[in-house]
C-alpha cells in the first residue's frame, strides 16, 4: 500500500512540475525550474525592467532585486494539461510607462518560451512589485 501511494504521489508531482513534449525520437520533459530561468532571462532583457522581484517580497526581503541564480523565486509556473500559466514578478524603473513595460515583458516571455523551449504559454501575468529610481 505504501509503495503504491508513494508512486502515485510521485506521478502527480511530476505532472505538475514538468511539461512533456512528444517528438519522433521520444519524450522530452521540461521542468518548471528551466521554464522559470528562461522566463526570468526574457523578462530582464526588456528596457525598463530593473530586475526580478520575489513573489514573497516580505519573506525574502522587501522588494530586493534577485540575481540570475534566483530568477525562479520571481516566477510562478502553473502547469495544467501541458498548458502553462506564468506569473512574472518584476521591478520597473521610475518614470517609465508601467503598462508598456509590462506588455513588452509579456511579448518577450511568450516569444522566448515558444522559440527556445517549444512551449506555448496560455497566459503570462506580469506583477510589478516595485518601482526603483534609476541612477
């Protein structure tokens, strides 16, 4: 009974943690950590984005800018039936049009997911966690 239960939990966990792509050579699993890294890299390359912010700003340090190794703390990936919904938490530069920066982040994230990973995002939600004065 215990072996069956642990196998069932592992299968459910894998379903939520990876996107499966079937090719003529076999099955490719792309983990949510890989997706988060690609999303974080795509978001930070946009003009006006100062950096990534943690989704748990109060717990991880109020509005601290995340470095490249911690992009996944600023991205939430939800996988349901091989369709993904991405939440991106960013900090925007002061004086810039936030709606325009956010739209550019959405476009960039969708483009990179499709071209780098072959994944079509159902939704890309951008959450602006803060505004920083640029030097």
